[in-house]
C-alpha cells in the first residue's frame, strides 16, 4: 500500500469509527425499501385543482387559505395551507381512497429547501403539520399500507 | 490510479438495482448497506452538522428511490449517490446560508453515542486524536476531497471529479497536496510514526 493509500485508509477507518452513519438514519433509509416493495416505484400525484389558480377566488375555508387537490392511482390528497405567521404555513388535509374512504395511518412529509416537516396520518386519514416554510415544497405521503406517492414541487 | 469498480461488485450492484426495481425490499437494504458509507461520507463532507447530514442522507436515498428506473448504468451508482448527496448538501447550505463543511472539527465531540466499544477506545488514542486535529486544520476543499476519497477508495478520479464537480485533471494533484498538508499538520502536532499501531 502506498503512503497516500495508508493515510486515506486511516482516515476512512477514523470516519467509520468516530462518525458512523446513525442507526436511525439507516432505519429510515431501509423503510424506503419497504415502500418500494409496496409500490415498486415512486408514484407521482397529479394536481387536480388549486384555489390559487382560480382568478379572484375567495378562500373556501378561511382567510388566506389555499386548497389543493392531488390524485394518484387509488388515492386523493386534499390539502389546505393557511398562513400561520410570517413565512410559515400550517398544512392540514386528508388522504382518501378513490371511493372516498380515509386512508388511516402513515406519514406525511413536507420537503422544503431547508429540510423536512413531518406529520402522522391519523385514524381518519387526516394530518396537520405546522411551521411549513413558505416557498417551494413537495409533499410525500407514506401510508402504512400501500404504495407511497409524492407531489411535484410547488410554491406555497 | 484506482480502478473504477471491481467487476464482481458492479455486477452485484446491477443485479441489486434490477431486484429493487422489481420491489425486492431485501435488495434495497443491501444497496443501502453497500453504499451507505459513501453516502454518509459525502453528506458529512458537505454538511455543517450531523443533523444536516441526516437530512441529506435521507434526501439522497429518497432521490434514488424516485429515480431508480432512470438509472441505466449500475456501475455509476456510487458516483451518482455522491453527486446527489453533494447537491442536496449544497442546496441545504444555500437555504440556510451556511457554506462551511463539517470536516472533523467536531468528530470527537459530535459523534454517535456509541459508549465504550473498542472502536471508540481506539479513537481516543493519541494518534487518532492527532489525525482528527490535523484533518480539521485542512481547508474545507481538502476536507471534502479527502473525506469522499477515504470512504470511496475504489472510486476513480473521473468518478470523483464528476461527483465533486472538479476538473478531472486536478483530482490527483489536489489529493497529493492535501495529503502533504495533512502530513505536515501531523508532524507539527507530534509525529506520524507507526500510525497502524494506534488505529
């Protein structure tokens, strides 16, 4: 082994010993495999409606509320975004089957440029996530059963 | 120069990718196990904190899951993962307006809670601490380059150049310069004799 190889080898061992991948991070990565096994591939929600696109539309659910509806095979995501404080939004909504039945249990993840905000799907398929940064987001739904799906990035 | 990848290894990766695309959860875990060190190394090389690196780690695997069907060359997977981790890290850094790499500044203090296992005991050895200190005194770019090369020793210079976004011809000279500086720092801190003994 060369001197450089030895040093890089030592550094590699140092990193592995002193700074290993956190077990919880590995578990989360493994979970993606379960999701893939459930659906074989990431599925993309299609945007069906966006109250922000309706010119002059008033908010349906309250002042400043924006409603979006996404769909993917067998699933409908009904999402509401409400300003919470400057630069932050409160997201709430529900994941339903195509027949309108709630999809209980699972995780909803709002991905944004600085990280993620997470919430749980309750027994009625509902969720609420606070402090979602205004700006580009993508929503990932990971129901306990069935495939997971993700929206394209949009600006909220 | 290092070889690109061992033939058997790349063949195995190609098979794993096909199995994952077919919904094989076990194959996905194998992919994570096989490439986790590279992804974590790249995430740490370009992230300011372990918490940021965890976000980058997850975003990288999520991106792979989303783009697996587009991956044509399994051999290129490690490079793709490093590139993705670097981009995710820089995106996060821009968003948080922090550009400094983690390096090893906090590696002896900001480590996993792994108690008193033998590896931790070794880490506390004088030489390991000295190596960590010498590494932390390198420039950010040197830390990033050496960190990625240390966790992906089989990567070719071409893969490294693509993954880190640096000219291919500069990888070798930069690596030598960074290692030379590392040796000088080690010497200044008290020597590099018999490093194998301590680690």
